[in-house]
C-alpha cells in the first residue's frame, strides 16, 4: 500500500478544565475535531463530553472512540492504526491539554511514524508551556520531570536533585502533581530547597481562577496558597 493512501493522525488539544473550547482552541482546530468520526482517547467518556461541547458535524453515537491509556497493550495500539492504514483519518485526544505530552498517547504517535502515517499536531493549550512562559524563569533551558516520588524521603531527595541540576545547568525544572497532593508537595519544596531558589506555582491555567506566582523560597514561606484540587504546574530555578 502506498503512503499517499494512508490517513492522518491529528493530535487534538483539549481544554485544561471547564474553559469554553472556543476561548482556548483555534476555530480551525475545532473544525477539524468536529469533522472526525474516529477518536483515540485516554478516557472515552471524557472524550465524548468534549465532542458534545464542540457540537460535532455527525451524530455523537456514530463517532468511534477507542481507549488508549497506560494499560493498553502494543497489539491494541497497532489495531488502532489499522483504519489509518486503509485511508481513514483519526484524532488523538488527551483528557486535558495536548496529547502525547505527559500522556500515554506518545506510544501511538511513535508507531504512526514507524508506519509512515502522517502526524499532524494542532495548536491548543499546554499547561507546561503556559506555566513556563508565565513564570519568568529560564525558557531557553528547561527539563520536565513528570510526577515526582510520593514517599516523603524520596520526594525530598528528588527535589534536592532537581535543585542541583538547575544550579549546575542553569536550567528550569518543571514537574506536576496529583491535585490532592499539591499542598503537601509545595510544603516539601519549601522545606527542602534553598531560600534563594525561585519557585513558580501555576494553578488552574486558562480558567477564571488561574493564579501564577514566582517567588524565592524564603518569600513563599510566608504565603499559604490553597492548591488542593487545583491542577498545578511547579517550576524551580536555583540561584
């Protein structure tokens, strides 16, 4: 089969919360999302809720939605691509933000490249990029660590290592946390990091409750932001 008969895999951005899709996603991207009748998503229920919000051009029940999460096996991922090998297009949709970034969709994208399927990234909100841009920290050199360890001792060790790496490389360090552990994580940062290390806390990005603040650790120790339950990105830059 020649590659020009294959479909395209569109990387569809999702909102970062209950923001109106048209407020944070370009109109042309929404039009593309509305036109697709095959979606691969981390959470099919959430995907159908998103599709309902953007008013697809076809009945919602006629849109095929497949689940791709951390439990999806390699054989299933290959199966997801078979319609594209036959000429159909598909959309990859995350629960929030851009797919394949801190997201299990990366495995599908990599396999699409291996099989010469066109991958089309579409513009939309990314909490990591928005937080970095708004932080005032170094946007030339940065590293994303995903989730840090849960156990207190390991968490403190990981934070100190991030700080050492930041100081050595002059590199902004970025990580995220499960929302119900945000307050605990910030408290650990304020205990573990040097007083002059800059810390940015970016919460509820793109939402009306959005807050982004960058302070030295010493200044943060006098503040107690309420972060529980709020999607948050943490950034640090050592002095």
